[in-house]
């Protein structure tokens, strides 16, 4: 009987060892398969991101995958990140509304055309897939995100008009970044088409170069300022300060002040040469804000000194008790 018990124990131990061995081998095979898949994916990524074109080449270029992903989506990511805070800022700083002008209509139409071009490229990629031509995922994701951001830009252009923004620095920076990051694909497509025996995708070339020149035109239009808002104080003022209606580039470079500086250089300035004060710089606007901040600071200092007096009183009482 004792021998049979030991025999049963040995058989159960062997079965447990065999089960552990099988599970270990299975897990090892699964792990090896997963590592193999990661290795294949890394090889595909490295093949698509051929940095030898950039680092060691007579005509350096950026990989096509990097152009379609990073260079195309960085301006869109910035617009997506700051569009909601900028919209809330417009809601809190309402300067009236601007009537539809030719400049505003042109900006809106160009943004709509950019949205159409991005979606046209997306539908073309879907059509190619239906025809049996496999395309990378970036050709689906990039036009979809860019088209959505062009729609957001079109909405922001109208929001700026309705809230009296004559020149938008936010949109100017977005169009500048979009144009800047599109210069690299502009050059790359020219190099790819100039190679002997190169196959040119006519529709993709047409959509990209149309997109590029429309973005360049949108950036150029953003450098100009729109008309003053309806019922604005600057319309009634006979000599308004040009800073309010100056374009964003003129504001950051103080170019709007050049005319007065040149006039003062030619002859002494007279009182009628000076501009009116901006509404945001008048005492009616500055003094109430300064008074509010001054009262908050006085309350903070008073509370701080009150706490100091309390601590001093407690210390004196403690010294009296110990004495």
C-alpha cells in the first residue's frame, strides 16, 4: 500500500511537471510570435522611414511617411489644442461685429476649398483601395484630420468676424506653420517627378499643389486687416489710433507707429497730429481694474499683518506664562 501511495504521488508530480512544461513551451511560442510581429513592424517602419535619404544622400530629402504624418499634422494639432481656448477668449472679448467684406469672404471660400481638397484626397484613397491598390494608413488619417481642421478654421474665421477681430494673430500663425511645413513636400514631389522613369500620380500632385498655393494665399490674406467693427468708437473718432486697426504683423513690429515717427522727424509735432487714446488705455477702463487689484492687495497685506500680530501676541503671552 505504501508503495502504491508513492507511485500515485510520483505520477501526479510527473503530470504536473508535464503540464507546466507544456504551458511554458506555449507561452514561449506566443512570446516569440509577438516579438517576431514587433520585429516585422519595426522593419516596415524603418523601411518606410528611410533616413538614408536625409543623412547620406547627394540630394537629401525627408521620408514620405514623415511628411504625411508629422509635417502635415503638427499645425493641425496646434489648431486643435488652442481652438477651444481661443473661442472662449473671443466670447469674453466682444468688440462688436464686422460686416461681410471681400477679405472675409475670400478667407472663408479658401478655407472651404482646402476642406474640399482634403476630402477629395481621402475619397481618392478609398477609391484606390476598392480598385485593389493597397495604401498606407497615413493616407486615410492625414486627409481626414486636415479636412476637419480646415472646417474648424472656417468656423473660427466667422467667429472672429462676429466678435470684431480685424486681424487675427492666432490664425496667421496657423497658416504660417501650415505653409512652412508644406515646403518640404513641395520640394520632395518635384524631386520625385524629375527622376527618370518616375510614375506620377496626377491627382495627388494636383491636390497637393492646389493645397499649397491656397494656403500661401490664405497666409497672405491674413496679413491684412479687415474693416472696423460696426458701431465702433474708431468710426466716430476723427483721429483714431491706428493700433486698433493695424494688422497683427504691424502690431508686433510697431510698424503702425512709423507714420507718426516720420512726421516728428520732419517737423515738430502739433497737438492735432497726436492720435486719440485707445479705449482700452483710457482711465475709465484702467482705473476700475487697478482699484480692484489694489483692494485685493491691501486685503492680502492686512491679513498677513493680522496673522503676524496674532503670532506676536501669542508669543508674548507664552513668555508671560513662563516668567
